[in-house]
């Protein structure tokens, strides 16, 4: 048992398998245990091909499935120009700046694809790990990063063309802006993977923007961890 889920499963199995007369389960002892398995179930993100415009929103390590999706989209767009997905908006919020180096090669490949087909991929990164004591340093660092970006068109921290913002994403502003830029689309898919608290905020803003405009309508699909 490595993670929290597998550890809880292990403890449940041990508890259910233990002889009431014994204080603990003996190592190597065999026992009968009935397990019901249901599935497999497809991940919500598998439906991205149903939309012309796709929003990928990741929180922390929830970025993992989206790295595969972006690589898949890059491959398909290179070999098939009329691929259903025409625009990808990628937002990643993380508490550590080091996280943004995990998939820097994938992000860089997406940025390079924009040179072939402009504005196909949009990448916005948000660093949310600053504490109150770090606020002044964050402001100073942001100023330095912005100056470097304006001069070099490159993020000083990651080396990417996409800059890192030292604040939490304004979900309403993001979705409202997307809706205004795509008034002729009937629906836009939002795929989320990350902590439940961010998912609730994103879902709330989806409903708010959906009530504001006739179209597009945001379809929200999520995976939590």
C-alpha cells in the first residue's frame, strides 16, 4: 500500500479477514475474501474529441492525464488537419514552481505547434504556493519575470514561452473571456483533474457563465484525486 487509497483498502482487507480470536493478521497467512469488481469506466477526459474548443484545467498533479491528451492532440493535428479539436486552452494551477518543469517538453512542443497553426494552443500557468510572508518577494519576483518576458518572450523560471502568474486563477474572468471569444460555438468542453475544492469553484463559474450567455454552453467533466 503506497497511497492513501491503497492504504485504506489494505487496512479494510486486513480488518475483514482477521480472525476475531486473533489480535492481528499473521504475515503470509491465507484467507478467503469475496471481492466484487465493477467496470472499467472511461475517464471523462476521453470525450475531448466531441468539441471544437477544449479547456483543460489541472490542479497540481492532476496535470498528468492532460499531458497525454496534449501529446495525442499534437500527433493528430500534425497528421490530420481537419481534426475535430481546433483550439486547446490549457490552465495549470500548482503550489510549487518546480511542478511546471514536469511537462515542460510537452508544453514547449505545443508552443512550437503554434508557429505552424497560430493560436491553436493557449497555455496559462498559475503559481499559488506563496504564503503571506512571501507576498512581497512574490511581487518583486513577478516584476522581474514580467520584465524578462517582455524582453525575451520567455519565462525566466521555466524557459517556456508561457509565463507563470503568481496568483490564483480568476475562474469567472477566464470563462467569461472564453465565452466572448467563441460566441458562435454551441458548446465548449471543460475537462478538470485536481482537488475537489477547485472543481467546485470551477463548476460554480460554469453555471454562472452559462446563465449569462445563450452560447457557448460549458460542459464540465471532472476527475478528482
